[in-house]
């Protein structure tokens, strides 16, 4: 677990030390980045040779960078929009960090019940938000697709985190890019792959994308958004570059809506175990909250000890606790929270995504074409 604070920046001595460390580490990170690039190219070449074409359309939602870009909210929007268009979607997801390394996938939700999977925060969230939509979880998503198709007869598969998933061919490849950090700290043209940067593939990989969705554009002014769109368009080529914004709403632990205004000028312990905690915390600051970040590892499995620490932090700061919907999926099942004072001062942040009005039509058209034209 990592604790951070709102204290002013580090002392000059600390900053100099950090700069020297980065200077020393850069050659090593660059070397490992080259090895990563070689391994990536080999993996793509081999797996693509044996890629399968499914009998149904496949719509992939993925990332170019490592870390939170808004992929899960876009998966939820895609599923909802497909249903609005008359389609019957099913979701294929791998599960975090090889959660299911077995070649035998499970159907996490059949629309009426959910299989028990500790730590499966994203599949559990998808199941809660998509009632009636089958969700196949497992490393072998081709097997997941066959099992779901035989039992539930969907009309389209939504491939979660699929941009670097080579074994299945896609009808529509959609890539999320965070407008506030579009290239993972890499300057345009720098192509700093993991671990030197946060790029999972070179920027040239965007040429495979049919649609790129810039997320969090509500944090940019119109001129900045248009400049970024043009910059990304150079890499995308014939694909569409669309813009979107996040809509955040708050709920108490009983599911009742809470006005964001109630957070203004309040101390907030921001509890998160997600890929991009900065975006979550900065959103609370924009609403006028005095944020005390309490960060855990991405996909954290919470224990009673974690709850005790959160309670102590909230009590010491006389603060409201706000957590993400993905974290709440795990926290709410813990017996330790039953009857805890924390339940009375805890809010859940639910993030939805919507296309900016001038891009909604192009988004809908892309989905319609995919539904009518399998690979």
C-alpha cells in the first residue's frame, strides 16, 4: 500500500536525487524496453499466424498505454449501445493478471447468477452493470466464445482489453487514449515502450485501430482537444478519432445518490486500487474536496487490516471516505464493514462515459457497421 499526501512538492535535494536516479536508470530501462519490443513482435507474429475468425462480429476495446484510460466505462457503454441497436452482446475478458490461467474458461455471469471469483473486480463490476449479458472469463478467449455461443446465442462479442490480443480477429478495433496523458509520458514520436515508458506498443500500432476514443476531454479546452485529435489522427490514418468525456456521480453505501456539492471544502480520504489513481483524485479536487490519497495496488484484494487503516485515516482527518466503484465491488462483501462507522461516511464514485455530441453519430455508425459485417 502507498500513502501519499497533499503536502507541497519534495525538497530541492529530493528532486535532485530523483533526477540523478532517473538519469542513471534510463540506459537500463531503455535496454529492457528494446527486449520488450522484440518479445512483443515475436508474440504478435506467432499468435497472429494462428488467429481465429469467430462466427460472430467481434468488437475489441483496448489500450495503447499501461494504466487506466477509461476502458471499462467504454466497455459498458459499448454493451449498452449494442443493446439499444438491437444486438445481443456477450463479453470476453481475460481476468486480471492471468486470474484464470487454466485453459478451461468459466462463464462468470449468465445474467442470473455469478460464479465466485476472489479478486475478479472487473468481471464482477461488468456483471453488476450488465444484467443478462454473459461474461466469459479466462486466458483462452476463443474457448470462452465457443462456450457462450453454444449456451446463450449472442449476436456479437465484446472483447475486453483486446488490442494486444492476437489469437482472435476483430471486426472493429477500438482504442482508448487518455487525453490528459495520451502517450504514457512519452513525447510524440518517442515510442518509449514498457518499462522505459508506459506504451504497450509503438504509436505506429494505432494504424490498426478503426476507432480511437480520446477520454477525459472535459479536462482540456477545445483548442487542446483539437490539437490532440489532429496529432493522433496522423498515426491512425483512415480510422476515426472521436472525443468523449467522463460523467461522475456519487452514491452512499446503500446506493442512494449524493450531490457532488456535499464534498466541497470537505476532507476526503480517496481510497483506490486502480491503474490511474491520479485521475480519480484530481476529479475529487476539481469538485472542491481536500483530498488525502490512500492508494493501494491495482486490483488490490482488501483485508480487515486495510479496513482498519482506512477507518483510522478517516477518523484522524475527520474525513469522508470516497472510493471507486471497482474497489467498492470488493469492499462491500467484507464482513468487517458490517456495522462499521465507515459505512456512514463512505461514498462511491461511479464514472460513466459519453461521446461529445458531434462524435456520437460516428460512434453509432461504427457499431452498426460492425454488427452487420462480421470479420
